[in-house]
C-alpha cells in the first residue's frame, strides 16, 4: 500500500547525520555528536527540550506519578509466550526453579560431563541472582486491594488501541510501580536480543529480506546497514516514525539500566548508580558502529511524539465530569489539578509540528494506517510476554501500552476536539484507567531518560 507521502517533514529525519569525527572525538562527543540542534520534523532543538523537560516538566510529572492513582498498574505477568518455545531461564517463577535446578539435569549427563554440571551450577547461581533482581514486589495492603477493586468498577470498559487483553484475568495483579523501579536486572544477552530482534525484524513494517545490523556482537556487514536505511527511506512517514519510536523506547530502557546499574551487592548493601561503561557500550558511536547516537536522537523523537499526544489530550482531562477516582475525594481533586496543570505545561512547549503531517492523512488511508498500527502494537504487547525477567516484562508492557495510548490519542485528534460538543451522546473518545496510568508512567520513563542524559554527559566529560 502506498500511504501518505505528502509533506515529507520527516525526510530530514533520515539524513542520518554522520559523526564524521566520531573516532577522534571525546567520550562525550562520541555518544552525543548527533544529539544537538534541531530534531528532525520539529522546529525545536535538543537544548530547549532538555531545559524544558529537566526544569519544568520532569518535577511535576514525578510528583504526579507518586500519587495513588498513578502508582498502581494491573498486569498479567504469567502469560505464556505465544511465539516461541518458552524455555524461560532467569527471573520467571517457573523457569527460575525448573531449567536451573541442577538435579533436573539427568544424572547421565552430569556424570559424563563435569563441564556441564559446572555450567548448570553457574546457571543456577545466575538465576537466583536474576530472580532476586528481577522479582516484582506485589505486596499491597488489604485496604489498597479493596480500593483498587472499587476503582475498577468505576472505570468504563472500552475497546482500546493497544490491547492489554488480560486485565480481567485472575492472573492479573496490581503492582506498585514505586516499589518496582525499572533498573538493571542482569537480563541481557541472547534472550534479550531475541525480543528486540523480533520487534524490529517482524513488527516494524519491515520487508523480511532486509537485515538489520542490530546485535553488536554479531559480525556486521556494512552492506546490511546501507540496505536497512534505504528500506527505511522507502516507507511512509508514519511507518518510518513507528520504527523510530521503537528504537527510542529501546534507547530509553537502556539508559535506565545504565543509570540504575547494580554497582555493588554485598552483605550490607545494594548500591545502584550510573555505569558509564555500560552507557558507552550502548551509545558510543565507535562501539556501536555509529548506531548509538542515532538511538539517542530517536529517543528525542519519541519524547516529542508523546509530548504531542499529551498536549492533544488535554480537552479529555479537562472535562468537568472526568475524575481520577481512588475514593479519596480530596486527594483525587488535587491529583486532577496537578494533571491538568502538567498538561498545560506540555502544551506550552512550542512544538511547531506540521499538524497535518502525521497520523491525519486522508480518511481512508488514516483508517488503514490506524488498523496497521493497532495490529502491530497488539503483537508487540504479546512479545512482551516472552520477556524472561519479570521486572523487564512489567516495564516493557507498561511502556508499550503507554506508547500505544499516545498513538491512539494522535489518531483520535478529531474525536478529542469534538468532545465538549458530544455531551448528549456517548463520548467519542475514552481512555481507561489502565491506559491513563500507562501513558503517564511511560512518559515518565522517557522524561527521566532525557534527564539522565544530562547526568551521563557530565560523567562522560570526565572520562579520559
Ligand atoms: C507477531 O510477532 C511475531 C514474533 O515476532 C511474528 O512472528 C509475527 O509474524 C507477528 N505477527 C504479526 C501479525 O505481525
Ligand atoms: C559497568 O558495566 C560493565 C559492562 O558494561 C561491567 O563490566 C562493569 O563491571 C560495570 N561496573 C560496575 C562498577 O559494576
């Protein structure tokens, strides 16, 4: 299908500016050489985004996310992976016990091969460690549990853009996001690569023949990279944007893992903090063959898209009838005031997007595109069930749903504009509590990443 190719505002998005001097630059330049100046389709520059986010938006958002309404997220972490054999290793309730228990390795193999049993023992150790790091604390007081049931009854059911299809399942449980911060879990290597690969390779509207040079540990062929970006150029704006959003999400997650790295784990403390080496391995132009700085640019792109969604959704939250219901009227009112205030801040940022360039092409194309995005997004949320580590799965699901909700908003601009007028009939646009919680927490992650970049800049300027 030939889709909206009109105002190619994103064309410059693909002028993947080369870091020509990347080899010789300082450690800081090697990560940030492309992260400066204008961001692609928006007449705004990195520096003003940084200032806006770090000074104005981030502190308010943080405060909002600490409220009762926003800290509890319902999720089913026990769904089987629908796409490949589910030989989960670390972090999963079952796998941590099963594949890792040495006495489950047949005696014959153990006695035949000392090496194997040593491996099994190491695996056990790794698993215990990863299970501890990746475990999700789902403790809630009985009172909170009851309150949450109340909220649930209060929410309107509605079909959603990005299906997290299991809210009603008995396996779904609430988790307190403040008790389960996204941070380093030790979950990486081939299993994590499989997840990201299947997202990029099979769920980014990519023709199967194009290989992406994704895994930095795999032999890399210059040719693959070239074909890959040529493919990207051939896509319509929105689908290309889709790829960049996924890449931005990936970058954001990696920034968190590098910023909350387990630096020390001994008998009296667990010390979490910035690991500059880890950051460099993911974003240094030299170490990533030029990919790292592009990933950081994609993060800014993702930030702008989600920011745009927030500024568009303001009329929905401003409706007098809209409540953030937790059953504590005073707190609920304050949370809503804070939310609306935050959205006004978001709206105040001069985005200067071409309003018609993204997501709002002619009606038929837009409908088709919305459908394509929806299916792909549902699929990506299913892939999240294949993430072996509980905590990564939790944040993966939440951030996918958050981005899905942002896209739903962008695809529904007209319905949102029509909201105040459609009082008598059923409202033409709805968000569930789940979607709202995911939207703001996901944006909270991106916003935190932008802020962390300033920290890493500082740390990197001291390297070498
Ligand atoms: C969903 O994702 C899986 C795993 O990456 C892939 O094999 C499958 O083709 C995708 N399906 C759709 C409809 O995109
Ligand atoms: C930082 O990360 C690297 C891997 O990127 C690791 O080898 C190193 O041990 C980490 N540093 C600390 C202090 O944990």
